[in-house]
C-alpha cells in the first residue's frame, strides 16, 4: 500500500496498524502524536489499520530549554 508519511511517499505492507507503523519507525514507548488524514488518532485507537492513500503525520515531543 502507498501512503504519505510526514510529507513523503512511502510504501508499506498491507494490514499495517498505526501501532505497527510507530514500532517500525522506532517510536514505540515514546511520547508521540499521530494524525491520519487531518485527524488526531488517540493512543487507544492505534490498532486502526492504515489504508492505501492515507496521509500520516507522526511527530515526537522534544524537551529542551
């Protein structure tokens, strides 16, 4: 399946969940926010399957001063 990930085209396997994508990106267990097609996805919905053509944004929180 083809998605747009953080503004870049990406090819992913079918039946990939948000949680699987987060893990694949190395962000599992980190403070992140995920948006699909302009809608924020709550962590309790990370079992949601991604679909061909989805626009996905994954951002991490960065501390500092």
